[in-house]
């Protein structure tokens, strides 16, 4: 029996990402929608054996430094908090302009709240 290293659970590999335009369009068309003050989220149950995340931060949100900070925090939050998800989801996260004004901690808390909200949809 092969033992998994605990670090394996915290990796964010290529297979953990939404990469294709059609995947994003499918979620926008067929997925459910929720959000908060910082983010809009489209999501649906994943046919893969893992949850996957795609992030969109448009130029309207801020300059490159700001956009990269938001993406970095969103990826890190997903990577460390995805164990909150009981089910596998495809998630498209869209940053709002207000995300640029938030602290790193506020963005992390917003992501955690959204992950909990998304996972609650499976029961409905």
C-alpha cells in the first residue's frame, strides 16, 4: 500500500485548475452562482476526482501588482482550505473591484466563506 505524503493534499497542480475557455463558459452558462462583496463565483459538481479552480481578475480591478496579489491569495486559500469541501466542484472565481481594497486576511476569509457556501449547495 502506497502512503500519501501529507504535502500531497496541499499541492495546486495543473489538474487542479480550469484552463480552457470552454470550461469557463460552461460554468457561466450551466453552473450555479453565488458571491460576496469581493468575489462572484460560478460552480457546479465536478466530473473529475478533485475540485478545480479557475480565477478571473480583469484589468478593471487594478494594476498588475494588485491583480496578481488577488490571484495569489485566491489560489493559496483554495489550496489550503479545499479540505472544507466534502464534494468535488469546478469553481470559477471572478474578482470584483472591491477585492483590490481588501487586506490579504479579508480575501482569505471571503474565500473560506465561499467554499463553505458552495459545499452547502450539494444538499439542496
